[in-house]
C-alpha cells in the first residue's frame, strides 16, 4: 500500500510539471469562451482604431495597442497579422520598442488632433453646446496624450547598431 502511494505521488508530480511547461510555451488562454471574448474585444478595438484614422478626435494608436494586447492573449495568428499590418503594425512595433511615444510624436498627435477638433467645432458644427463638448473633449485628449501616454526615447536604448 505504501508503494502504491509513492507511485501516485510521482505521477502527480509529472503531470504538474507537464502542465507548467505547457503554460510557458504559450500565453494563449485555453478556455474557448475567454479566447472568443478576447478576439471579439480585439476586433472591436481594431475597428475603432481604423475608424480613428478617419474620424477626428478618435485616437488610433491606443485602440491598436489594445487590439494587439487582446489578440496576443487569444490568437498568435491574429496577433502576428496585426503586427505585420501595413498601416497599424509599425505603430504597435514602435510603441513596443520604445516603450511609449516620443515627444516629437506627441507634439504631432496633439497638433493633428487640435486641427481636427477646431475644424469640426468651427466649420462643421453649428450648435454652440455641441461645439463646447467637442472642444472640451479635444482638450481632455491633448492632456491625456501629453501627461498619461508614456514618453519614449527618440531611438530605442537597446539599439547598438
């Protein structure tokens, strides 16, 4: 009987080791429901990122980064597709390399966002209340970009070439 207990313990240790090795191989969640929710969330944030390219005031990069994070948790294929995308892939790769947005990039973002908010508020929108809402949200967006988005180096530190 003692011998049987020892054999059971060694088997459970082997199973435990196999599970932890499997977890290290892939960060993808095993549950189909969780994976599906991550994929749906990633696709919605990707849609918002694409709309943000066209719609003034709607940010593109934060939604693309969120999409990359959710795809990384759910599907290697979707994550790699997004990183290799012509339009959004370079933004995500640069953000990862530099760990943020450069000051020059932040200034460009704020200038473009301000010009689009001004165009929308004073040329497109005639209602004064809606104009004030758009101007206020534009100001909030500029503050978020400048103070809350991490500032990166102009060139990545780990670049030794």
